[in-house]
């Protein structure tokens, strides 16, 4: 994934059925800031697809789920790396 990417699905699989639950995906930026987005659910998988402005900094990100319906956060997190835009990388050299 690259800074500014739009339309990238981020999926997290759980060991419980999520279908009837209100699930948020929490995206934690490398600097510790977080953004909360509604996730779509299908069986045991929650997915969020990035929109403009979401992926705004490069580095290592974490994503985890919050069960809004029952009021708890899932323990399992997904870790992914966001790379700088190619033109930003070229400007650094």
C-alpha cells in the first residue's frame, strides 16, 4: 500500500460470527493517531475499503476491530506497511 491509496480493502478474520454485529475498524497510524471506520461484515470477516484521506502517512500501521454492539475490542490486530508515494521517494534522493 502507498500513501494516498484509495479503494484498498483491509480485511480481518475473527473466530466469531460478525454478521449481526456493528463492527468498527480502528486504523492506528505509525505516530499513534487512530481513525475509526465502519467495517462491512460477512460471516467471520470484517472489511474496510480505504477512501481519500485515510492513508496519509507512510510507515507501519495496525488495524483492529471494535464490536460496537457488544462493547469490546478484539485482541487480534493486522499489521501492514504503507510506503511513500513514488514521487515523494524521488524527491528524497
